[in-house]
């Protein structure tokens, strides 16, 4: 009995779908790592005075993450529409 691949897009077999999912996961991990590194470098004091983030660092990280996602989404929309980012 053949497996039911009705949830796959037309013309995409199971191996291709797995490859696409793997690529998507790698992209998301890389995006998260860049986001974390960028916002950490920008917002966290290099001298580590405290074990927890202070209010200013928390605020900075919130704004940084928000802006990072906004820009990432904007670029994704532009690329999917065939436009070039500025």
C-alpha cells in the first residue's frame, strides 16, 4: 500500500519535502543565532556586573529583537515580490 502524500504540494516527493524542511530549519537556526548575537553585542554590558539582565538591557533587547524581526519580514516580503532591498 502506497503512503498517502496528500499533504505535500503537487510535484514534491517525500525526499524533496524533507530536504526543504531541513533547509528551512537551518535557515531559522542561523537567523536565531544572528539575532541573538547581534542583540547581545548591542545591548549587554561587556563587564557582566550582574548575573541577570538589568532593566536597560532587557528594554534594549526587546527593541532590538522587534526591529530585527520587522526588517527580516520586510526583506522577505520584498524578495517574494521580486523587489530589491534598499
